C-alpha cells in the first residue's frame, strides 16, 4: 500500500527493456544518438509543432529551471502560484539557474492561478528601476494539489500573460495526467493555448528518470543548449535518456500509464468520501488530498500504508476522532488490491 508518491513507483518494463536494448551497442554521445532523432520527431507530432526544439534532461527540476532561465533575465520575475513546485519543492533552483530572478507568487484555490490574480500580480510588478521587472509566467498542470487546468483555463492565463508581452512556461511533470483528465490534446493544453515552453514529464509516470523540454520557438534552442551544458545537465551517454522517452511515447504508453494512475486516484478518492473522509481538493488526476480521523491513520500506518500527513507537523498522538489531513498519490502501478486494502482499513 504505497501512496507516498508516483516518484516511488517502479519504471515500466517497456522503459527498462528499452534502456537495456540501448546498452547493447555503441552510439554517438551528447544527444546525437539516432534514438534522439526519433524522439524529437515524435514529440513534434505529439505537440503538433513541426519546428519545435526538443531536449532531454534527467530531472524535472533541471527541466523547469533551465527552461525558465532561457526566457528570464536576472532582474525579471517569474509569476507562479504560491503552491507551485518551482516555489516549494526545488530548493531555489529556478532562482539559481536564472542567476537571481524573483518568484512573484499568486494565490488561487486548489493551487490554480486565476486570470484576475495573475493580471493583478503583473500590473503591480515592475515599472521603476528599483523594482524587479515582469519576465515570464509559469503554470503547473496537473497542479501540486492534484487539480487540472482545462484548455480554456490555460488559454485564459496565457491571454493575460500575452497581454503584458510575457512568455509562458508549463511545468508538466504530470502533464500526461492532465491530458487524460481533460480529454484535450497535448497541443490544446499547451502550444495552441499560448504556452511557449513545456517541461514534459516522464519520471513520475513510468520512466526511470527523463524529462523533455519542448520549445515551440526554436530561436531559444541554442541558449538552452548552452545553459544545459554549463549547468551540468548534458548527458554524455544520452542514449539512455532517449531510449526511455522513446519507449514512453511508443503506442501512447504515456497516456495509458497516466490513465491507470488517474483511475486509481479516482477509486481511492471515492472510497475515502464514502468512508466519511473529507476531500480537501477536487481529485482531477492521480493525487488525493483528504482528512480522516487519527484512529484510521494509526490503523493504516500500523498495517504498513505509506503516504504523507499533509502538511507536515501533524502527530499520530492525540484524540482518535480528530481529523488529520494527508496526501496520497497513485501511480501507473497502483494495484487494485492495494487500494481496496487501504479503504478496508480506513473503514475500520
């Protein structure tokens, strides 16, 4: 019963087999392998962007930070939600790689920015030489609270950014989950809505460790290449990244895995609600945030269930009936029996 994170799950067998196959022969290094040529072509198809520049790195933090740095000057701001991964979970990497850009935080329910809030944040930033200047907007889909932006919501935020002359970055560590949840195409959730650059995740959804950075404006390609090398994220034996991404994209495996994770999340969310638990955010994708009694938490954790009390600092010591909140994340490999056992223990 492991609901700690989709980072905790195994890599899909097809991905591991692809890495093993790439290990059988020689290949040119630094992204010049023939597998990367196929990955580039496939991602251009996925995003309906034949001119897109496509690169691979090993971590989501590198993908986000290097993408933002390619657009944002040190004296400029990155506008994001206060709960965005780039703000709460990347140890200042965006600020580091942009050599000092400031994160300007917006609010909004369920970790989703609103057009009105974003517009207000941009309008009150910059102007005088004494202030940081507007630089780029970054949104996360699916969000850190497990919610999803529709294509229309994405477009509304991009319209605000464009009205101020700002580019838009999409943190898509769980982009596959958002695509499955909305039924929109990858292009409709990104390029066609006004997004300029996407961090396209693989690691949380069945890969060993690979993320793509997709620039819809190829004019940014050379700067990214230099930043990736200077930042220490250009793999020598790059084919092991390429092989993962090719297997991930083959026959839409990436969507099948996200669908399985989302379905498990929905089953878990519905079961918690039926057991009297209180959902803290809508379960749009594969992450479930809920509160239920301390006694149930004790039963679950005594039985070996892995998940996080959320936020941290809550204690299993105290009255049985007091509600404690938690985060549970399902993955492509979450088995039905795991979810069933979790709900059985929750019911008591």
